[in-house]
């Protein structure tokens, strides 16, 4: 049965969706815009972001803003935050939707910050983004509009089932330990889930919610990007299989939007959702406090070594 989300008046509320120019991110922006939110599409390609915003305006009559952010660069994340803060003093909904999967090897697998690309895009940059925007989420919690509870929605994945708490290949000197591409994806999706669960516990007393969602098997373009290093035959094969068996992007976005707007999602925090319902965590390490504390500290230290503080 197709998923649906009951509409809620989001007029006056502010939202950010990373990777909001395509796929489930686009559909998330569209649905939030339909409900009246002021949404910022945070994406690397501003031209594609503007095209997405114009398309959404034609559908909803509500044009999203566009902010340039490259999750392969911590400096870009910090610049996006400063630009956003110059225009807005609150965030009611932050959807960490962007994701990346790569088969690159050697130096090509690493960003300009010297970190493995999946680890930086799927985990560290969005961890940094969330922490730097947290003051605006807390401000919204102290100044609620129509009793709306501010929240962070993390697009996670059941790929975390095969993920490991493994940072050995994050730095360039560990490139000989690079797992296969799905292993990297699973590791880094698990990484952000671990941190997100701990974050939920930390900010609950501030009135901010954090939820993780599994969108299901979605006809996403995550495997189809020209810069992901996948062989062309594999990209075409994945696309063909997805078109036959996967959820549409709109259906894949439903659980993100459900957690972003529903009153039901306000009744808990730190949960893992699938098909608009609370589900089991994909990996038991997510609720292992000792492991979570260590991994949180390891992630904080990686950022600190590059001049970025996690202050929550």
C-alpha cells in the first residue's frame, strides 16, 4: 500500500534539506514546500539547485531557497552555515538527506581534506553541519510556532546492517585498508546513525528531536552520478534493476517527511523509522553506549584536527 503523510501547516517554519535538488531529497523539499515551509535546498551544484527550486515553485507556488554546499569540504560546510545564519535565525527541520557511494581507489578515494569521500560526505560533514546549526534548532525549540517541535531527520540505511565501526581507512595513510564500495557505504551510514542516536540523547533536554529513517529500496540516482567511480555497465545494471523493483523517489521520501512533520514523531526521539513506523535499529552497536561514546569522540577528534569543533 502506498505511503502517505497527512499535511501540516508549516507556514513560518524554516527547513534545510541536504541533497535536495534530486531524488528523494527533491521530493522531500517539494512536500515541505507544499505545506508552506521556507525550505533551503543545500546542494553542491547551485545551477541544478536553482532548476529544482524553479520546478518546485511551479508545482507548489512556494519557491525554495538554494544554498551551495560541498560535503567533500569542511570549509564549504562552514561557509554554508554562515551564509544561512545571515538570513535566518531559526531552523525547525533539518533533513540530512545527502548520500554518496564510491568505488574510487588510492588517492582518488580521498577528499581535499584528506578523508575518504564516503566517510566525509555520509558522516563527518553532516555531523559538522548539524552541530553548527544546532543553536538555530535550539532557538526554534525555545520559540515554537504552533507548538511545532524542531527536529533533525537523518536519512540512514539498512546498509548499516553490514557496516562496521571502522575508521582505519578514513585517513590517506590507511588507503590500503579500503573496503569494497558497499562496505564503505555501510560503514559510513552506520557511523552517522551511531552519532545521531547519541545526539538525540544529548539534545532531548533542549527540546530538539533526532530521528533516523530508512527510505527503502529507492530508484535513487546515488549510483548513477558520474563522479562515483562505478563502471558504466554496473551503473546501467543498477539503474535497470531499480526501475523494475524500487520505490519511486516520492515514496522513498515519505518516511523522511513523516518524521519531519508528524505529531507522532514528536512522541519519541532517537528512533529508526521505516515506512512511517518505528523499526529495529539496523545494527546493535547503535545502542551500545560505550562503543557510541568512543566513536563520537573519534569523530570529534578527526574534525578537531582539521580546525573544526563540535559544540553541542
